[in-house]
């Protein structure tokens, strides 16, 4: 559980930083490509300097808004996702969840595995519980299932 908390914390702290960095990179690329734009239509404006100033201001506002929005969304969404992945990979519970989901999708175990094991232990008497481990009561059944 501590690994999950550490992973989420790192994801929430590092995610926005990475997102803002990516936003600034997008801003820089937009700035470079925007400055290489086609020549403006000087006849449609009051004067060439006015048109260039308006275009530059519009361009910079668009790039800044898009870059920051992309950076924040990428950081705020990507950060927790990375944090979850790191947290799940560092705990036994994370391994259990991933393997249980994989086996359930393949129809090798029921979706509610713990309820299934509890039923096999308490009501059916097929399993015994030793600490946190379930064991088969009958060695012949265990041998038969392993073959």
C-alpha cells in the first residue's frame, strides 16, 4: 500500500511539472512555426504594421493558451496514470489485481475471486486457510488439479 501512495504522490507532483514542460515545448514549436507563416495580406488592413501586430498578438495568445492547456492536461492526466502504474508495480496488491484481472478475462478464475475462495473455504470445505494462504484440504485433489 505504501508503494501505491508513493507512486500517486510522485505522479501528482511530477505530472504537472512534466506537463508544463511539455506545454512550453509546444509553445516553442508553435512560436517557431508561427513566425515562419505566409506573408500577411497587407491590403486588407489599415496598414502593414497593424496587421502584423494583430497577427502576432493573436498567434502568441493562441500558442500560449494551447501550450499551457496541453501541458496541464497532459500533466494532470499523465501524472496520476504514471503514479498508478508505479504504485501498482511496487506492491503485492498491485500484482494481485493485475493477475486476477488477466485470469478473469481469460475465464480461468471468477471475477470475484476472494468470494469464490471464501465460499470454497467456509461453505464447501475444499480449502483451508493458513494465515493469508488458502490450501487444498485433500492432497489427492491438489495433485489432480496440478496435472
